[in-house]
């Protein structure tokens, strides 16, 4: 079984920073893309950033220049450094991995971690 476990969420003031981390564990043959998505109250889940196994990244326009995604392929981890946070960044952040669990390739999701930006 495969699990994605996020950590690092919390409460931060506007302009502050947080770092989210996610580790994938279990029977994993290979991981292709990993990424972060978020869902604010009353809104649909949206892409924040993704990174391929080769290190190519993609960011939502709303976070470009403020967030940085990175991954450690050897440790099956992906991180999201979030700087200059603002109220609109408040959401539950979900880790996502496109991987092969010694079977059919599919997407896996973490349970989510809350990020709240408030003064």
C-alpha cells in the first residue's frame, strides 16, 4: 500500500513563510510527477506546483516567484517552500504523486495539511 503524508502546515502572518513536506511510502516501483494542490473553503481544488522526476517544475500563476517546489528522489519526498504568504493562500494543501506501485500507474493523494494566513 502507498501512503502520502504531509507535514508543515500551520498558522502564519501575512508576509511570512512556511515549508510543507510530503513523503511517499509503501510499495513503490517508481514515482513520476509529484506536486502540491490546494483547496480553499467553497472553492475547487487547484494546482499549486508540480515537479517531474527530472526536476522540471510548473507553477500556478498565483504563486510564481513566491513558492518553490523541490523533491528528493532518493527519499521519495517533495517539499514546497512558501514565502510572502497572503490571505489568498489560506487553504488545505494536498500532496499528489503520479506513481507506479508495482502495478498500474495511478495518482495518489495525501490527507492534506491546513495552511492559514491570518493577522
